[in-house]
C-alpha cells in the first residue's frame, strides 16, 4: 500500500505537474482533499483484495470465525493508518530510489517494535512503552485479543473499540501532519 501511494504521490509532487496544478483555480484544500480521496479509493481496493485472499484460500473456515467482523474492522483501521503514513512519507520522498529504503525502514521498524515478528511478551517493557506511540502496536494488541478469545466479553469489546479509536486517531493525526507539511512544501516551491 505504501509503495503504491507513494509512487502515485511522487508523480503529483513532480515540479512540472505541481506548477500546472498551481496554475488552476483549484484551492490547496480541494487539491489535498481530492488527493486524499484518491488515496482512500486505492486503499479500499487494496484492503478489499487483502480481505478477499483469505476467503479464496480458507473459504468457510475464514467466514465462520466468530470474530471475523472485529478482524475486518481492525485491518481496515490499520489500512487507514497505513494510508496516512504513506501520504506523510510521500511529502518527504521525491526520488524513486528512496521509496524502497524509506518504506522498508518504516514498515519493518514498526513491525519489529510492535510485536508483529516477535511476541509482545518477549519484548522489553521499555520497547513496549515506545511501541505504544505507533499504530501497529494497537493493531497487534487487538489481533492478539481476538486470537485468544473465541467469544468476547463486554470488557474485551470495549478494549477493542478503544484500540480501533486509537488507530483512527493515529490515522487522523498523521494525515493532518502530512497536510501541514505538504502545504509548507508547496509554499516554498
């Protein structure tokens, strides 16, 4: 998702394309909104394809999971965070050679820090404290909760909703920061 979004955004950040867009009567706000909506459509398509893959591979087993709705919501919230992060990274990256390095460092770094590759219990307390400032941590907490509970209690559901909300807040905060950085970059160009 990050590769696709960043590649598309890099074409819009091309100085020649940017100059043409600045000549139009479209405001900065509308321009950013249209870019964000375009990225959202792409993100939804990628999320849908990633949701369709387990249905194809596992069929009824996947669809019969009692927590399927919660898993789908969790993956959707993580997709929103990834979209925002891609939008943010695209404001800094203007060379295709850097895309791979930046995306790998950001995605793999968050994955290692937040317990995707290593169980949370193995990670030290200080690493877990740092990981709480990243959206992947809350995604993993929710996945672990869903994986360990066939039937959710009301308290577990509230914890899930809190985690979804935190992921949504991360997505909104990262997106807002990206808009500010993008606006400043356009003003200085």
